[in-house]
């Protein structure tokens, strides 16, 4: 799978100037792409088009995780509304 979201795009989106958290941010990118595919019920390497709505949803999710990385005790099983509202349109019927 080609690089769908670059580190530079996320750093611009999150307004991050330094390089000391690059590994953390790259992990968030990989995780957001995986969660996106699981949420929708299709894979990018199996015909799911990585369109602007999916990309913005991933950027928002990475930004959310980055800003709230210290929270461990709060309910975290649900996607932020902004992300799910972008992705739900593409969700396969019957995916839970």
C-alpha cells in the first residue's frame, strides 16, 4: 500500500514543528488507516478508494489521539464524531 498520509501532512494538520515525536505520529498514522478500513469493512488493497473524506477522517483521528495521548481512564472505544461522520457514508452494510 502506497503512503496514503505522510508524516508532513499530519504535522501540518496538528501544527507540530519538532521531530522528536515522529515515531509516535507514524504509529498513529498506521493505526488510523487500519481503524478506517475496519470501520468501513473494506480494505484499500481490495478496492476501497482512499478519497478526501477518508483522508480527512484519518487526519482528524490522528489529531485527536495526539492531543489526548495522556488520557488512559476515559471511555475511548468510540470514534470521535467528526471522524465517524466522514467515514459512515462509505461503511459497508452489516459492518458493526
